[in-house]
């Protein structure tokens, strides 16, 4: 079975239920053990990143933006001096789908 980071986000047009309960837990545990993503209210994923300065944080945001464009799945990004916060969910279903976890895993790889 391929890892989440090896998969590709699938555009969601709605009409499918968001992940909840056991299904949500199952896919969350497919993220690497060291992940720092938090599931909030079974609705969205949030993770903060720290950087030594604004320039490094901005460079990370630009890499995330390029990845989001490539995957066709766009997170909310908050950039402040030395900190980036990313929030992911699928707007079409107003909740979480597998693509959200795929994007999270891919963003984790950018951190390296």
C-alpha cells in the first residue's frame, strides 16, 4: 500500500461525506508517527511550523504554494515572522477527505 505522500490529491466536487470517527482515525494514523498535524473537531487539520526568520518561513510558504497548485488542493496559510500555520480541509464537503491527509503528508516532506 503506498504511503499518503506517494498518492495524488483527487479533486472533490462534493456529494461524498467527510471522514468521521474510525475512518478518520484510520487515515490519520497513516501519517508518519512524528507528525504534528492536529485534527480539530473532525473538521480540519492544523499544523504550525517554526523558522529562524521571515525569509525562511516565506520560502517554505512558497514551496507549499507550488505543491498546492501541483496537487490542485489549496490550504489556508498564515505567515508571520518565524512562523507558518497551515490549515487543511475540503471545502466541497465542509470536512476532511483523504486528499487532506495526502496534502499534509506531502507538506511534511517539504520541511526536510
